[in-house]
């Protein structure tokens, strides 16, 4: 998917709890897949943050999977089946996963309990008008994600560095619009200057 982007977060609060189901204690994965208002590292000429409400449409509309290492062969849960629950809270995108009782899922839970896996990543693309670009007081470019389509959330062993091809393309487009606007203003200023000179010449004639 050409517009797919991925971001990851260190989730110190990613944890395993137990819940009674069908008369048995079942493990449940809880934590956050994304955090609001937290600036990322430099992603190639810009930094990024997620605005509260960015996932509101996705929670209501999107078919989202919980995957292990973004691998579609290892499905931990799905919101449409009720085995993945998504919600926005004050911190960010909260997740609750009811993993399957399979050997690979049990292995993952053991790794998480040991603290070997404590990072989450999510795959997304932008909805219409889903981002803002601006410069902060230091002149650094900041991208704010406002409305996203959500494809998956995923505990990961080695989070890949954020895929920025799509974002960099959006950045270049934004910079181009700014450049075009600046050029237009310069051109208008030059015309005003010429008109002013002509008026001065007319008055002195």
C-alpha cells in the first residue's frame, strides 16, 4: 500500500493482565499503541506529533488488526471480532488485545512478561485534511497528524525506523506551496513598487 506509514512508541506501560473468560483466566495485553502531543525524533527534515482525536474516525470506521511484528500471518486480534478493543484516552490510543491460545502467541506473552518486547507500532494513512504542517518558534518543521486511517497495531521486536517516504513527499508539497505563495507575494510587491514609481513620475511631470 503506497500511502502506508508506520510509527512506533516505547510503551513502558505495555502489560499483560488476566481476565476471566469461559470459566478460565485468560491473558490480555493492554497498553498504548500511540501517544498524543509527543514530538518524534527527526524524521528527515521534520518532527511529528499526534493530536488528540486523530484516531476517533478510525475507531468507529476502520477494520483494524493487532499483529505480531506487523506480520499478517500472526493475528493477535481484530476489532470487528471483539478481540481487539481500541479507545482514545488522555494519553493516546489505548489498546486491549485478547490473544489466541496458540503456541506463537504464548511465546510472545512470555517475551513480554520478561520485558524483552515492550514497543508498539501502528500502520496508518491519512484521511482527507488529516495533517497540518507548521514551523515552531525555532524554525523546525512540525507535522501534526489530525485524522488517520488505522490498519494495524503491533507489538514489535525491532521497530523499523519510521517509513518517511510518504511524509517526506507531503513535506515537499507543503514547502512547494509555501514557496509558490512567497513567490506570488514577491511578484505582487514588485508590481506595487513599480506602480508607486509610476505615480511619482506622473506627479513630477
